């Protein structure tokens, strides 16, 4: 009996070693193919330079949809199709204007996504500076008739810049409604970026509350926020003039772009991968989220080029309207649930195209520990990818994932240090993306996709 058991254990160890060697060899091939034959960078160039920024509901967004569909049709997918989505269409209007009175010292601002406008004449008022929205309660009636300026620098000591972003982002989304409740006439919000980076304002979504007056809401650059704060210290009665003409233009017909690569063994089990194709209407939407869409597309193309045959059906999804409504991911989830689909895993890319650091994982603690033990060693020493931690699945996956609570989800995490220097700004352009970093991320995503497809049964 001992001899039989020992033989069994020995055989299992040999088999395990052979599988590990096979995986190592495959990851080597994936990285080599991505670096030498990757197309994500060239596709990104077209998306950003020929199409440009792509706010949901715009003609450019639909141009990106049709172009993306054509790209997918040129690959070995079994089917490519558009999924109808209705999206709200917000238009920024004319270039925003802001300056301090009476000296007319200019301030760099951008309307927050979803903001109403001041009208062509603009408005001027005294400015009340606070650090936190909660501070408004201290001022009571003093808020009435004022432009409220929330001047909260983020914490530069937090290495994970997304965490610093998250600590302040609720003030951007909730601010206008809170100020309007107390009679404020407009909202100025210090951009979510490093404390003293530059004079570029960062846009981003905000929202209003039914039954409360909607007031203009604008982001001010970090440099502008510092300067305005200095002026208010000198003269607390200083006034600021602002003008923006943004408005909602109803609902537009748009689409998610979907392609499916049919599985050879478990075609009814689906691995979803992708990111959002829309962007804000400043810059070119390069890192956010051109790199995510072009990167996940190229990850699949890399596996196809290597002759790989997936066990599960791999479904690529380019979601529409992540930036100002997540209508695309809501529609995707509703349709998948209505069809009783079996979505067993998901990978999302929406954190830029900088050098890959790893993945956040929405799974049980035991599943994450298994991934750390079995997959992390394949990545960390040779490819410098070492983050495999329990965490957020990503915005779009998180939205549709509410219908699929048992789905294992991975959220691609590139290096965080530079992303929020250009996030939601005019600086988010093709030239800000490094080809090698982008293709390294493609290889990391393709490698993970391969491992999930091959070994998902071991996780379930």
C-alpha cells in the first residue's frame, strides 16, 4: 500500500511540475509575442488621433463603436455584434471661463460632467472656501448666494493614488447638491490630482438630487486652487466670475461592442474581458480608457496568434457610458441575467496603460490565497507583476456583477503613480502612453486570461 501511495504522490508531483513548466513556457511566448508583434499601441494611435475623445452620446463615440466592431471582425472571433444601449448625452458647450474680480486674474476650470450651465452671461459672487463638505454646516446662512469652493488637497503620502482619489471623490459627486441645499449659487471643486502638479483642471462626474436646485459645478486646477486660496486669505470678500454653457441633451442611442471566441470544452461558460470605450470630452481618452480597450483586444489577439484554443467562451466587451452613467454595464448585466448566462470569470482594464503591477481580485479569501500560491510565482520574478490582492472588480464589472455574485473577477492594476496626473484632463493623449509599458500590460492580461481559462476549475 505504501508503495502504491508513494507512486501516486510521485506521479502527482511530476504532473504538477509538468503543468507549471507548460504554464511558464506559455507565459514566455505570450510576452515575446506581445512585445514583438503587439498591435495595441498602433490601434490606440488610431483611436486617439483619428477619432479622439468619445463622450457617450456623441458622434465620436459612435465612430469608435463602429471602428471597434470592424477591428473585432478582422480577428478570429466566432461572432461580433452590437448591443443597443440608451445613454444620456451631456454637452460641455463653449470653453469655460473663470477669473477673480476685480483684477480679472484667470483661473483654469472645467465643468464637472453633468453640470448645468451658468448661461451665456455667466455669474459672479463672493467665494466661501471650505476644506470638507461637512464644514458647510458651520456656516449656515452664510452659504446663501455664495460660490462654495471646496479646497481639499489629497494625501500625497498614500502610495496607492486610487485610494487618495477615493477619499475625495465623494465631495465631487455630492458637492453641488449639498451646496444648493443651503442656497449656494455655484460649486468650485479642487481637482482630484496631486497637490502642486500643474494648472490643468480635472473633470469627472457629479450628480444632482431631485427637488433641489441644480447649480453650476466646476473643477479648478490644483495651481488655481492654491492661488484662489491665497487671494481669499488676503480678502475674504473676493468675488469670482464663472461662465459655462454645458447642458444635458436628452438620450441618445448607442451600443456596447461585443465579440465572442467560442470555447472548445465548456462553450456555455463565459469569461468576460474588456473595459469602457467612452471617455470624457477633454484630451483624447488615451489612458482612460483607450489603453484598457485596445489592451484587452490585443491580449486576445496575442492568444489567437499563438494558436491557442480556449476551453471556455471568451467574451470581449467594450462598455459604453462608464464615465457618466454606467448605462452600458447595466444593460450588459440585465441582458446576461435575462438569458440565464453562466459568466464564470471576468477581467476588467480601466486604470491606465502604465507598467503592470498585478490584479485586484473579487473572490473568497481562500481563492485569493490559492492564486497567490499558484499563479503569482509565474509573474513576479520574471515579469515584475506581483500584486494579487482581494479588492474591487472594477466599475463596469462591479455594476453588472451584482447579477452574478459568484463570478470571480479580476481588475488590472498598472503602476499608480502617474495616472492621476492626467486622469480626466487635456493631458490624457496618445503621447502620454509608453509603447513598452502598454504591451507589457497586454502580456500580463493575456497571461492571466490563459491561466483563468486553463485552471478555473481549480478555483471553484
